[in-house]
C-alpha cells in the first residue's frame, strides 16, 4: 500500500485561476476495469492552494451517445428523458436528492443490448422543469411522476434500478405500484428505514489538512460568488469542483476520478432547484419502509460496495434484513459508485438478473398489496410514526401538538424524535412541555453515549429556560455544553440555524436566546 502526501504550497487566497491538467478520456473506462489508478487506500493528500474558477469545458456524455431524447408531460411539469437499446425496460433513478441522470453515462450503455435503458431527471433537477407543483416537492410526487413517465413510454412492467437516494424512491415506487415492477435493483441504496445506520464514515480517508482546505474553499467560493454576482448554479459548480480537487472525492469514491470526470461531475451531476435537497430530505424522513418487503414477491437484487463510506458498516446488513427474499452482491473494490468502479462485474450481475427474471403472478401481487395495507395500518398508531410522518414546518408542528400526549416522552427512545417533539411544542409556545422533551432528549443521548445529541438537547433546554425567564438555569445548561467541547456543526434548517454547539453555547452564556420563528410554514 502506498502512503504518501503531496502538497501544493502557496498562499491561500481568493484568486480566479484556471486549473489545467491533461484530460483523461473516459472512453478508456468503457473497455474494462480501472487500472493503476489512485484509490482512497493510497491516502494521497493533494492541496490546491487557490480557488479554481474556470472549470474545464468538457461536454456532456449525452452528446456523445446515440440516444432518443424527449420531454414527457407529467401533468404540471415536463421531465427530460433519454432512451437507448431494446429489451426489458430498465428505468434508472439517480441519487441525491438533487442529482441528475448524468451519473449513469456512459456506463449503462453496456445494458442496451438486453434492456431498453431509460434515463430521466426528476422534477426540480437537471434538464427537467424546476416546477414544484401545487403541493410542492415531495417523494410521493416523485413516485407519481415516475409512474406518469411509465405510462407515457407505453411500459406495462419495468425493472426499477435505484441508486443511493434513488434506491429509496425505487422502493417507495415498488410498494405503491407493485403491479408495474418486474424486478427491483438497489445499488448503494438508501434503506429508507427509521433505523440506526451507524455513523457515516465519509471522512475516514480525508486528512485534517484536506478538511481545513475544504472549509476555506466554502468561504472563498461564497466570497467569489458575491463579488462576481454569479448564479447559484455556477456557485455550486465551482464549489463542487474545488472540493473534488482537494480530496472530497474520497468521501464516496474508491478510485480517484479522472480530471475529465471531476469536471463532468461538477458541471452536470448536481443541478437542482433552490432548497430541493432539504425539502426532499424532510419529505423522505416522513416515510419508514421497515417491514414493507417481508412478503414482497418481486425479484430483488441488492448491490453494495465494500468501501461505501456513506453510512456505518451495518447498513448492508440492515437493508438486506428488510428484503429477506433478495439476492445481495458485494463489490470489494467499490465505494458508493459501483457502476464506474467495477463495471465488468456489475453489468455481468445485472444482465444475469434481467435475462432470468420470472414473471410475478397477479395473485401474488394482489396478496402483497393486501399485506401492505396491514403493514400501513399497523404503523399509524405509534408515537414514533406520529412524530416521524410529519414534516418540520410550522403547520406540521401544529398538527403534531394536536395529537401529542405527555406519556409519549417515556415511550420515545431516539434523540431525533424527541427533538421533533420539542420543536413542535416550542413552535406553539408551550415552553414548559418543550423543556421536558429536551430534557428527555438529553437523557436518551447520554444513555447512548452520543455527546452531539446531548449537547443539542442541553442547548435547547437553555433556550426554553431563557424564554421562561430562568436565566441562571439557562446559563448552567449552556455552560455544560461549553465544557463538552463539541465542535461538529449542527443545522436546524427550518429555523435557518447552523452552529458549532460549544461555541454557540458560549455565546448564549453572554446573550440570552431570542425566539426564532419556524421558516417552513407548510412542510
């Protein structure tokens, strides 16, 4: 194993520079597995000291491939769609929330000889309309859009392949429309379960030097965007590209992407409407798929990368446990992006799966639908479901408080659920009961040995005590957080808040908390 560091030394300054390296043709990747390429295991450190603002103008892969392109009207928006090949329809759902279909080019062209490969951008992303519709963006809307696409393309049954967050959408689509799913493929998939997946390992191979540089880049990119008055999309492209140059690729890749691919990722693979990621993340969090596939008759294939650092190491086992009838394949030299890291093995496995699909009878589908009805009914009466199935906006808080019972605090045993209850009570100005919720949150976090959640619980206790006029007790809570030295940034997006707990608590010891309103009225 190689282990060395390369540093570009120079003053870290806000400079508009052109980063020029010889571009490696991605055509080489189509021929087989990557060879002699740097991996995360090499632990090479590369620091680019200046902000690079001129991203190499590499073309979209779509423009190099022979694809049928169209726009599909799904009722109140149009989706961008590409189709190639013939055979069993295979629809690809990309990750995010907020990614695009460009993830899959050019690798999935390998499937065109045995499948009708369907690429598309979800509403609010990529080349599709940025149109939230009457009820706003949601995962249920995304599933409805996908089925509208199926109808427009004249497909009765298709294989649904979901990658990352797209794996969650693929699972949700399957339980909503099982009669139209011939097979389900989950690749590096988000489980969509209210289960503890363990701590993310995304920074396992990123050094302190790289993390420091990534923090600097965020500020430099903000300063440059403000100075040059560039668009939000251009800002994101510059931010992504510079992050990748300085080691951020190690969070989800096993092999270091070529310079050309780094530019393509920055330019084309992350393009979405304002706040799309947070809105869809909140919507996704309202759905728990635990137990939904116990009686699933649809052939299911689960694909995992050994070096996928997105979640804790237990994630593959947890997902497989929720799909007891599925087949699982592990890829030893892959991170999150299996399709471009072990393409030979991957597409061999997918081809075998697609070619050997057996039809699912209508009786089996009807039986599964009946089982899903019982599954849904069994969840709705629990306190956890009441908490997790609502959004984080003001109207959701009001609805949650209407259902709330004081004995819930003794039944809920996850800090996030207690935080949500506390926020709901805070939103309706029931500060005494909110204080109880945050105290319970602290107790649960302490029992778990989770100082980050413990600190947040203490901070919000301090907030409630400030609002109740008990300043000395509030300062005591803040002081405990200061002593904990918790630095990991916490975000409460519905309040527009982001803070480092111990630093923020120190500020609150000097200045009392003033009420902040929930900025998400209807989520």
